[in-house]
C-alpha cells in the first residue's frame, strides 16, 4: 500500500500530483499521454462553456478510450458506448450534470447509457465538477483502508468520493477530489506500478 494516503504532508501530496504526467508517460500505452491531456484540459473546458452543460457523443467515446487506456481495455464496452445515439448522450448528460451536487445522481444517470459503468460515468462527472466528483479508479480505492475491497456500485462510489473529498479539505489550499485521485494514482505508479508490485 502506498504511504501517501497515510501522510498529511502537503508537500508529499504536491510532489505526487506533479509526478502525474510523467507516470502517465511511463505506462507504455501509445495514445494515453495524448488522451490524458485532452481529458484534463480540453474536455473540462468544452463542457464548462456550454449552457446547459453536457457531453457530446464524440466526447463520450473519447473519454471511454481515455479511461480504458489508463486502466483496463475492454473492447466490447467501447462497442456498446459507440452504439449510443448522439441525441440520447446529449440529453442524458445534460440531465445528469444538472443533478449536481447530489453525491451519486450524476453517476447513476450517465451509467444508464450503453457500455457506461460507474467508473466511466465518474470520469465525465469529474471533468465537469472536479470539486465534487473524483474519477472512480480501482488502484486509488485500494489505497484507502476504510473502503475495503472495491465494488463497482453507487454506494461504494459514494464512500470513495467522500473519502477523497475529505482528504482534499484536509490538505487545504486549492486541492480538489480530482487532484487527490491523480496524486494517489501517480504515487503507486499507475497500472504499470501495479503490474510491477510484489503485493
């Protein structure tokens, strides 16, 4: 288990967060650095400009590719995501993002789209509302002792998000749950670190 979660040293957390882009590069996934830059910078900005806020079909597909590149590639899920109707994606994500700051309603609504589970849904919510919703990552959840074994349920996500929000508040300054998630993920070396672990 990473020592980062157990420390309150803001400088250690900041160092881990600053290492995120380098850890992304070291995953050895060809498109991941490009997709990750798009996800962190362009997607969030595009959603923020819209009134009401929503994600397009193309953005949902690309976001799914980012999520799979950073984690586990599940080709059948991507096929299902690509099968969603563009207007349905817009309607669903509009309603979902309008339900913030409810702790789980946006995730539940987005997860009704074909091929979209709580993790992919949380990625969209995190891009739109980084101060409320962290991306649901299995490696990160495993570093939080109070959560127990990872379950891909809304209830587990609610506990996970609460833990990351609480840590963001404890770190003071400009920390968000999204920043906490990235720092923890980087501190364990991402999925490449998990593969090389002797745990």
